[in-house]
C-alpha cells in the first residue's frame, strides 16, 4: 500500500462513512489527493470489509471470503462507471443498466408476512446467499441515488477521485472534505497568486 507524504500508511478505515453503501465501496480505491499519482485501496483490508459490513448491517458467514472480495472489486468498478455516467449525463447506458440489473437481482426481493405489535403485516426482504443479499443491496443503493435524483459529485480537487453526495442546501459543495482538499487547493491558489 502506498505511503502518504507524511510517511504514514493511509488508515484502513475512512474518517467518516458515506450516505450510501455504494459510495463507500466506490471510495475504497482513491488517488492520493496531493498529486503524487499513487492510488490507495482499502478493499483488500479485512478490517475495512468487517467495518463496512457492520456499518451497513450486512450479515455474512465469512467476511474474508476471497470470492466475495473479487465480486466486491468487480461491483466497485461497475458502480464507479454507473455513477460517473449519471454524474456526466444524468443517465445510464443500456449496458450499464443491464449490468446493474444483474447485480440487483442476484438476491430477489420477496414479500414476507410478519407479526408486529400483535398485527400481521408485510415486509419486503431479499432472499438468497448472504453475500448475494449484501452486494445486491449495495448495487441497489446506487440506483436509489440516481432514481431520487440526488446530487453526486467527484471532488473538485483534480488529484482526488473521491465520490460524495452533495447534501448542501445550495448544491454547491465542491470538495470531498473542505478541510483536506478544499484547504489544499486554496493554499495552492494563494501560492500561485503570490
């Protein structure tokens, strides 16, 4: 794993989790925001996978399953392409749509009758293998972002690849983290002007 400019390895866990699991998965691979050209990848880190699964409430038998790790890497690539297509044009190509539908339907939705507070009711649940359920839900979260027309952006720092949801009232957020990338770019501008 690449070393940061201050000589430390990047943390295997993010400073904060995103608004949707698809964003957390996409952001497991990111470029060094200061422009070294180095890339970091949290996906192979067992501590990240376990924290991700716990944070989003996914229960799987083996969080360190190598096949599941490979599937997560493929899904990450697909989600990145789908979100970039959405950010640039507001739509998906037919191929991306089909690929997302395949991922979402690996764990079909089923209606179940449940009893709550003494009353029978319906709940919508996913059926299938635990990893299929988890990854189908992650893929669904990306479609939910797009379907709800939520504002998704890549950090305005040209050296940063972090994807985030802009929840600001004005929709004008530019940086993944204003104290990191925002400050870095402002310092660069100040030095260039001086």
